[in-house]
C-alpha cells in the first residue's frame, strides 16, 4: 500500500453530483443550512444530511451552529481554491453545464470566489497590481512589495490585522472562466470587503454575482488598472 495523501478519497467526495452541487453553492462564501443545500443539490433533506456528514468527515465543510439552526460552510480557502481549479479543468475540457442564461455573462464578469473577487474583474485586479509593481509573483505565491504595502494601506486595509490570520496573505487562484489568475488569500478578501464598504459593488442576492455600479466601476478601474 502506497503512503501519502489520499487524493482518491477527496476526489470521490467531490465527484458525486449532489455533493458537487453543494460545494459549488458554498463557493459563495455564505454558510447555508442543510435544507438550503438539499435544494441546491436536488435531493431530499435526509439525503443531504448524509452527504454533509461525509463532506464534514472528509474535512471539506465545517458546521456552524447559530441558535436552533445548523449551517455549513467550506472548511477553508484551500477547499475553495481546489474547487475553482476543478471548475477550470472542467471548462477547458468542455464539460460544461447545458443550462445557460443571462446570468452567465455576469458570473464571468465579476463574482465571488469564496470571499474574494473572481471573473474578468478579479483577473484585471490581480494583473493591475502586478503591472503597477504592487505584487510580485516570481515565487510560488505572489507577495506584496513595499510599494504595494503602502498602496493597500492607503486603500483602507489594515495589513497588520489581516497578516495575523492563519491563511496566507496573498494567493493566486486560477480563474475557471478567464483561465488566468485572480487574487485570493486574506488580501484578496480584504480588497473585496473594502470594495463593498466603499459602495462600489454589491452581491446579487442568492447568487455569486458581484454587481458594480457605474461610478464604482470607474473608481475600480482608476484605482487598480
């Protein structure tokens, strides 16, 4: 028997269609109840509970209790990053969902990937930071330059606070729709939160879509591009 990480177990957990739909729903960064996830997966609440127990045992989701309700969320951004990568592989291989509609262009333009900005605008943000010399990606993961630290501090982000978190400050995340990288990690999350605070954009209720206002779009481009 070979030693090492058991990727087959993780693959089997993600590979079930119902569980895949649940995990995709949790890519919104929101914690959802078993009933909500049952609806996303198209299964009964009892079946959803069985699937969630497997996902929890496999370390892919974490339960959170609030009052009488029990919510589920992705266990960490590593899981979100893995799922985004799998979506990219599926898209490049031509394994796409047959249902399309007016929301698809909006998802490709700007969406949330767990807790950071993805889609065309997420990629533009990442590439703008690189082009301006605020980020360097010469190593395995990007890192902030001294000029970049001054920039994000001036943008209103408390670097000391987000550096104190357990997750990496900067991470490149391969975007499934643009097929280029966007910025993840605690900095990516901090920038998206600041964009919301400034009123440049907001989440479309019940979706992963991020909608920028006209002035917000202009401010985003002036600041980052």
